[in-house]
C-alpha cells in the first residue's frame, strides 16, 4: 500500500485531485468510483476549480457511487444522490445520465446489488475508486465483520456510523439504518484505489488499515490485498502510524520527482 502524508486537508485535496486529473488526462472516458461524506468534499471542490479554470473536462467520464441509504427518495435532502448532485455533478460538465448511485427506494432492495454490479461490469469496471474511511474502519458501508468477498448488497449500519452521520439529520428527522453498498470484493476490483482520511478521529482507523492485520473487523484493511491502493492522509490522520517517517520519506521522494516532471509511479509501495 502506498501512504502519502501531506500537511493538512487542503493539501490532501490537491494531491488527490492531481491523481484524478492524471487519470482523466490519460483516459477521458474513465469510470470513477465515488464516495460521499466529508472526506472527499475538498477533492470535489478542487476538481470543480480545475474544471472552471483549467479546462478539466468530465464530459466522457462515468461514475458509480459507493452507497445509498435505503428508505429515503433520491430527491431527499440527505440522500447520497442529492449530495453528489449538489456537491459535485451540477458544478462540472458531467453528463448526469452517466452518473450512478444505488437505488435506495427499489421495491425489492435485494435486487439492487446484482443490478448495480452488472452496470459496473457493462461500463468496463471502475478505473479509479475514491474512498473515505469510517472511524470504525468501514469503507462504503461495509461495517466491521463484512465479508472480504462481499458484493453490492444491503447492510445494516452500526450504532457508531449512525451516531457519526446523525449530524446531517434533524432531531426529529428519519435517519435510515440500512443502506445499499458496494461490497469489499466489488471495491477491490477497481484498477486503482485512493483512500482519503483527515483529522485525528481517523488516526486509529488509518493505522489499523495500513499496519494492522488483514481482518474483516477492519474492512479497510482489505486494501492490503490491492496492487494499487494509495492512502492520502494529513498529519493528524497519520499521527498513529508506526512507520510514519518511512512513508514521509517516500512522499518526499515522490514530490521531488513530480517537481522534476518525471513519472513517480515506479517508486515501490
Ligand atoms: C460514503 C461512504 C463512507 C464514508 C465514511 C467516512 O459514501 O462510503 O464510507 O466515506 O463514513 O465519512 P466521512 O468522510 O464523513 O468521515
């Protein structure tokens, strides 16, 4: 796994935007896997700026979001479809019909997963998957003990996740306890993965992901099985990493190479 440690959330956003921009420059019709939550907001803001000011185009990009709540309609203020439209899609030149979010209102939620998997396969698979991480180590809504072979399906959220996300819901507002989420095996099929974590609240989850044992108890640790997984963290989220200095050393070497306009991808992770 590659760990890039940068100073603060703004630097995380820029670093991740560089990776997304390079992906689109190389392959304008890339398939991006996207996340909601606070972690990728800075990245989306940075990509919007590059679209507005530097001609970065999403016109041929296809997207698949990781997850959606079950039981609130797509146009609900707290649905992940609304989040994506407002935070990102409506502010760039993407064709909305190429953006996919699991259907949280399907008559039979059990059928949503297989249909979503089929759509991903038909689009050619995900080229670059963006991930956040829960304080309990979840990715997507794959809560601790999710099968490492899981596919897109219905999951029940943990009390911790419900508590973490309650800030988005009013005191008397219905907060869904179920979600449809891409599975861990689905996520691992992406050709490249970028996990974003900022703030001290994520430090333990980051340490367990990068340096802990591979375990379904920390779903993000499954990224250890991926050939091209990059974890981009700020200093606070990196604070509990045992080999922090080594990752920093690699990051500095990479920075140096990027500055010299040389490809840095060969540096071993
Ligand atoms: C969101 C998602 C979740 C979040 C995670 C972190 O689509 O899949 O796994 O990435 O809960 O959330 P934030 O970024 O709000 O801390």
